[in-house]
C-alpha cells in the first residue's frame, strides 16, 4: 500500500462562494453542510435559490454527477457525492472535488475520504487550537489517500454496491410511507374511507354530523377525544445522547435529526418519538427501539396506534408554533399537547386501516433492519479494504 495526495487524484479542487444567498422555499437546491451524511446527500431538508443566484454560484465550478463535496468546517471532513441528474450549487464552507478518473474512480476516493485513515488526518487538523476549526484548501490538498495493491476501483464498486442496496431499500420504505400517508389522508381527513358498499363514504352521500368539540362535521358514528385520552406514555428514558456509542442494530431516537444505534431496546412495536427541546419533530418506528432522556416516546391503544403517527405528523407545524414555548431553547409543553382534540373514527374503519398499515410497517421494519446490517458490514469492511487487509476478488 502507498499514499498519494488528494490533489494528485483530482483534476480540480474548487472552494465554494463565501457568501450566504437569499433562501427560498423552492427553486434550485443548495447543498449545505447538514445535507452531507455518511457519503450521501440528504435531500429531505434542502434549501433553495433562484436561477440567477444559482448561475452566480456555479461560476467557479458546476457540481456534476459523481463529483465529491467535502466540508471545510462545522464539522470538518464530512463528504457526499452528487447523484445522477441532480442540479445544485454549493453553500458556504464546502469544497467541490473533481476526480481524475484516470487515477481512480470517484467511488474509491469517496470511501477513502470516509475511512479512518483520512479522517484521523482531518481530526489532527481539528486539534490545532483555533477557535473555529477549518480545513483550508492547502491542507486539504495535502491529505494522504491510501492506494492499496490491486484494482482500487473494484473496492469503490463493491462498497458502492452495498450503498446502492441501502439506497434502494430506503426508496422502497419511503414509497411505502407515502402510500400509507395517502390512505390516511383519504380516509381520515377527506372522510373517503370505504363504506359498506366499498365506495368512498363522503362523496357517496355518507351522513356527516356536527361535532361541538372539533367545531366541524365528521362522519356519523365517529367521535372526539383529547390526546391524553388516547395515548400511552412509555417510561422516561435515563439514557443521555452522549452516553450512546452509536454501535448496534437497535435504533436510538433523540431530540435531534440523527438516529443513532445501540444494542439495548426500551420499547417494541409501533411508537412515536417526539422532540422535547429545540424544534418540533415527530419520528415513528415499528420494532425494538431505544430513545434519549429528552425524547417523549408515546403510542396508543388498539387501532388508534396506527393512525397516531399520522395525526402527530399533520399537527407538527402547529406543534412547533403553539406547543413549543420558552425563552432561549424552547421546550415541548406536554400538558398543552395532551389537551389537543382529536377526531376518533369508528372501530370498523380503524380495524381496516390497522390491517393495511401494520403490514406496511412490518415491511418498512424489515427493509430498515436489513439496512442496519448492511451499514454494519460496510463499517466493518471499510478499514480492512483501505488498509489492504482484505481484497475484492473478480
């Protein structure tokens, strides 16, 4: 095994524009530090700019398929790869790497940058004592990239194959989630659940009655209740986020965006995980799981268990505005949320939805469980492949 500089493997290394654009709710995506996750670009929380701003920000370089993006600070050394057909530009504190394909594949360089061999070099730069750690361009160019014996591009192909399987599983899980949400909206918000003849209830003339508590019409036979009358509150966790080693196959939910891993579970089945500090967020998961001391874990009895995640997801915007209060770091006011009024469907509709949703949740669980095993396999193989201890055969 030998080492070469990052600069020698790239046809170009381009710093991002050092300015903050005007953010828009829609337009052309801008990649920011928090969009770079474990070698991928997370598109679930994008920022946007208009066409003119986009053109200004790509004057130095236009991000193209398989280009690598690496962060200079906050935090340093996080990487992601531009996917096929993804039009975007860079935010601040990012650098674009154009890989010289005559030297190595973009996939190989991506995983090399993710390896401990390179990340430890970046961490040493982080210990220079400056107030704000910064991976500057000259230091970045000097990063030593391991070149193992044999066909290095096959290493990139193999690790990329694992990542593609993870990505495909995530896409299927997202499609299943979207399908379940569509059914929920159709049945419980538009009241178009199947009537006795299998036709949409409301548009087929189903009787609607006024509900005083909800101040609106609901299907005949449905009722209302407070959230506190429906939910089951799981025990408060004693585990702090800082005590979790992020090792294991059990998801560990926090009051942040990231879901960690552990070996020990607190709950099983379908549960909802709510942030209690900062900003409102609702996650839900079917299966064994654990959660931090600042996460509120709740579920519900009987059929309401399977619509509770979607109820909470729908009220998340108002949850952030109404139920999070305080100066400085805001906190979820549980007592206020417990008093939130819900529409309660009749048991027949709940049972029909439960049968559909439970099967979908099980499929999602199996896909995500397989992903955790694939991630563990990749984390195990990555250092061995980059150290030359394991080779990829034909």
